[in-house]
């Protein structure tokens, strides 16, 4: 297919994630204040959207605590810098099995399974403009860990998000996830102008070679908006690749800790690097108000 470069690009910054990166860089934010400050700094650097998880402030372990989400969102909203808020809804579907000879009972220490209402509770309370919907089940890098998102769970969570007026960002880790996302739209659970994040290079989803990436892009309906990212040293090459393929970009410490070889990055520095790449390609980086118009977002005030 001919290239259809995107000339009006928005940047999402994924500021902390839920991976075990908290002790690998001092720049990975843990507390709600640190996460909000990192999000605001990323917005000042050029990110129109900030994607936020929360962590236990003491240990840095991933958390689903409503109070932590509330504090992060309030701090970001109270800041003078405008930014579109995107909260994760990916947690609560983790199964770690007991081992290859005795998979059951599951390993309680690594298992976090919750119902649909509980998984969306912080979204209902905080009412961000966007929240994520991991659109499938997959093996992750760990030997016995599975990220679990059944069709029934996705239908229930997708309906809740749509009814709340929060736009789901479909997280697609492989082509089958896009296939099912299209079914969610066909069933009226998600709106036709869907938003999708192409998650490349996450073991063991879609590898981040360009042939696989273009297969993912070619499975995105033309009326949808897509963004893409890859991990580690391929984060910045995928800024260019996504723009050239017609998409938007995601950077941030959730996916990559390094600015250069041996140089630990901050979120703001990664955004600045992405801005430079996008502008050098001849495109324009757009801000939060343009993104709201482009994606038909609803800016809501929690009760």
C-alpha cells in the first residue's frame, strides 16, 4: 500500500506502567504526586495525552487502589497545563499458574483477578476522557503468567466504558485482538470511530518488525484512529514508523527507560525526542484540544 503519512500527530506519554521497572531507574514515578508531576512535565514537553497507572508509593508495586487513582487525576486536573487523561483499565486480569506439573491451584502471589465492575471502578469514579481496553488474552514473557481478557469480560467492560462516556483505547497486541475489536464495534459495544493502540514487540504478542507492523496497520479500519509504540531501543524508530504509516505515537517510561545508550531518560525527555522526530518528518504535533475534537472526547467532571 502507498504511504499515507500523518501530518497532524498526537503524542501519548505512558508515564509509569505496571512492569517491574521501579528499581531500574530513579525516574520511574511511584507516588501519586510523582506520577502527576511526570504527566504534567510530559504535557509541557508536547504530549497531548498522558496514560497513567498507579503504584504503591512505598514499594513501587502496581496497584488498583481507587484512592491513588483519584489523587493522580485530581493533581493532573488541578494543574495549569491542559492534557487529555488516559487511565489504564488493564489490571485485574492476571493469572499466574502453579507450574507446568501442577498448574492448579494458581499462584496467589502473582494472580489478580477481578470482575468487570471492579476493573472499571476507578474509571467510573475518575471519569477520564480515555481508558484502555486490552482486547484479548495472551501469554506474557513470564513462564506461567497469562493476561486474561475473555470475550465476555471485554463485552462487559466495553459497555461500561461507553455508557460512562469514556472512550476506550483498544490495546491490540496481535492481529486477532483487532479482529475481536471490530466485532465489538459491529455489536454496538464500542463506537464506530474507535481508537486503537498497536502494541508492538511485547512478548509474546506481535513482534515489532515492520512487516508485522504493516499487517497490524492494514487491519485498522479507515474510520478508526491508531497510535503505536514499541519497547526499549525501538521506541523512537516506531515514532517515525507510525507517523509514516498514518498513525500517532506513544513514548514514555512504561515502555522504555533509556534516552541513549547508558543514559536514563525522563518522560519529558522522551516526549521531547519524539517531538523532534515528528517535526523533522514534516508533521505537526497537535495539542489536547485538537485531540479532543479529533477523537470526539468528552471532558467530564467527577461528582
